[in-house]
C-alpha cells in the first residue's frame, strides 16, 4: 500500500509522519471558530498558533481601544502554562502553545494536539471577542 498524503506529510503504514519534501518545516493549517490556526512540526514538538482577534483601529472604535489593550495585557497571566499571547504589528492577537510529540510523530498525535489546542482556546476566544474585534468568519486573516 502506498503512503497516504496528509497535507505536507506522507503518512507511513504505521501512522508515522514524514515530510513530503526534505528540509521543510511542515505545517497543517486549519480553522477554528473562523480563526486561522497552524500546527507546525519541529523535531521535538508541534508548535500551535491561532490568530485570535485584533485590536480595533482608531477609525473603527477609538473608544474601545483602551479596553482592548487592557484585555491583551491581562491575557498572559491567565493562559495555561507554556502558552504565549503576542500582539502582532498589524494589531492581530496571536495565541501560541507547544505540545511534545514522539519521534517520529504519528498522524494521530498531530490531530489530537490540534484538537486539544482548539478546545483549550475556546474560553480565550470568548474573552477576546468581548473586548476586541473578532476574526470569526475570516479564516484568511
């Protein structure tokens, strides 16, 4: 039986993942609640990231900006251990986490890490939606 293709990966018969092209940092992109997310493999772990929200521009909601920045400032202390929140130059908020993987990783491990990240992300998306501009409905942001 030939290998299956899962995005940038070749899935071996035993379920282990190999990059389809050497030298790449393979990643799976997915959407959760309309947000663009990514699961990128390194040698030891999977790096997970989600574009969670964005700070409103002064043209959109000048009065809401202080509350948006307060919500972002309070976020890091409430995130699970190992998670990070970053405000990007374009004013989007990115939430990031990592999860260990076996060597070589399996497709099941990768999908399970993606699902756990998405489910753990939910309360933070709700919180950010109440104070910032949600990115829902635009998985391309």
